[in-house]
C-alpha cells in the first residue's frame, strides 16, 4: 500500500460538491454536523433543496454573519443560521418524526468506517472518553437515501471501507452510497459496487486501499469535479 | 385561574433532593438559564437531570453539575466546546450518564407525556445502545423497545405566557420544551413576557396551559452562548 494518495485525491470541498450533484430538486435533506454541512454550499444551479436540522428547523437559510447571530436560531451543530421565506419551526419529537417516519429524502453523514453490507460506524471510536451520540443513530433510519462522505482512508492510511466494522455501530445496513476522496460506491445486496473512480488511480491501486472487495458495476465512470 | 409566580426563586422553591428534573433547551437555545440558576441557589441535591446536552462553560446546566447537585444525567450529547464541568465529574466517577439517541430521547419524553409506556423504534437496533432492550419484528424489520420518560419537574423556556399557562416559543428555542412540558408532574415555564388571558391567539398557542403548572416572567433572558463568550461563572 505504497501509493501516494496525497496528490490525486479529492479535497473535502470536492467530495461535498460531488455529493451535492445527486440531490434532486425539492429534496428534503439532513446534513450531519461538521464536514457534511459543506454540501449545502454546492447546491447545483436551478435546484432547491430544503434542509432539515434536528433541533426543529426546516428550510433554513445561510449561516448568520458574525455579530448578527441570534442564538435562538441555530442548527444541530449549534451554529447560528438564518430564516428565509418558507422556514418552519417545530419541536423535537416532530423533528425526529420527520427523520424516523421516512419523510427525508437524503441524509448525508460522515463516517469512521462503512462496511460492505451498509453498516455504519460514525459515533464512537470505542476507545473511551465521554460517549456522545446525538442524532446519528436516528438519522441513519428513515431517510430514503443515507449517503456517507469521507476520505477513502484514515490519516494513518487505514481503509474506511471495510468488510465489517470494528468500531461501535451507528446503524445496521443503513448506508446506500459512499462518496470518498477517490471514488463513488453504492451498497448493493451486501456488496460495494463501484460507480465512479478518479481516472488518476488504477483499479488495482484503488482496491489496495479498500478494506473490502470492490465489485465493478456495468460501467465505472470517471469521477470528475471542479477545482475547489 | 392564575399560574403566574412572582419570581424564579418562588417558582423552584419546592423542588426537593432526589427529584427528576427535565430541563428544556438544545445547547443554549431554549435553555431556561434563570430557572436553572434559581435551582442552584435553592440547592437541592441528588437530582436526575434530563437534557439533550451536559452544559457548557460555568453557567446554566454546567453550573448545576459543577455545584454537585446532579447525580445522574440522561442526555444524547454530553460534549460541547467547553464541557469541563461534566467531563471532569464523569471521569472521576462522580456522575452517572444514561446516553440516549436524540430522537429516542425526544420520543421517550413525548411518550411519557402522552401516557404511552413503551414504543418500538428502528433507532439503535444492532448497536451498543440497544443492549439488553427487548426487540420485535414488524413487517419484516426489527425494532428496539424503548420506555417512556417522565419527570417530577420540567424547567422550560417560552416566549409569551398567559395566566392560564398557555405558551408560545421563539424560533428554534422551542426544541425539547413542549414535549418536556407534557412529561413532568409539575412544569415551570419562564417566559420573556406575560400577557393577559386572551393575549395569545388560540391558533398560535403551542403548549396549552394544561401542561403548565407555573409561569414566571423573565424579561430579556440570558443566552448561554453570550454568557460563555463573557466567560461568566455562576454563582
């Protein structure tokens, strides 16, 4: 596993951009805290996604300007946001009814590990400290599509796409698509099916940094993004 | 009918040692800071607190924990920018934590208020947080049984309140407050402004007064995020 991914892999903005291209017009979308929030910046022209946040806001607007924050108007990441025409407020039980009740079209989350059967580990490394789960275990159930955006390997080079998760699970068989820094993979009947990969990496090299077999679909497209 | 109380001190005065207390809010948004501070000054110990978080800095819930008044916390996300109060005590074994997924926490509270002793949810199935809980299959999928959550008291924050206890909320400060109002034997609401009975249009009442025992006016309530930036310490 001596390939140098540094020079070829997508940066976070490019991964987020790629994930945003699959969000259809009119979709109800929940973006996980942190990196997934970046997806909102790359909504394709002419499409409108309606963003949901766990603490009871649907259809919120951009982040609040510094100095203009209203701390009664935050997102699940505790960042100040803004309202726009059409925004709705609701209480927490209704908010999670939207989640579990299958009313969201897409949830996009980060990951420590994704297994080939769609198991996701993203809430605890299992190494102690104060455990905290938030809404992660709820979000993986209910959305029609549960997508993950992530670097393909950890900072130490370990695969994040694996046969079976070794870290504590967030949900069983819940992930439908993974956007990594090297490729786009679907979870189909307990297998990873490769849909797109960077032209700069060979199939063998991609497989060598992946912890489970990558099955090749009918066609594997080049994964292309703008420079961001 | 007049559920108004003259002060936050009066409103929380009868909360005893060992009580289970739900505290509204998500982070600082919707957190009834003045009621929590009154509870600190009133001084009951051995409390079980239900809140989404574990406080931040040295005000509000974090201060209540720092004062050693909380034996057990039921929450979904006990991490924050400055979680020292909870983290230190937890790591020293001085506070018990029941970690609950956020949507399960909301629904357990709602169920408590609605008289539903248990329900099944897909959340946490197959994870460490489902260990020891009954499961059942419905229409080919397996779900985890979760039990209702009720409290002796709820401390919540509203925007407008009338003498009947009818409440409105301000923007996303609503969060856990309406469901907690339903799930406690006694619900104490601080509101930014009292209005006369009839001063809230019936269509805009969010929490009907039947769920509220006491309303106390706190004009211009403090915001946790602002206090944190000021490095405020309570008491």
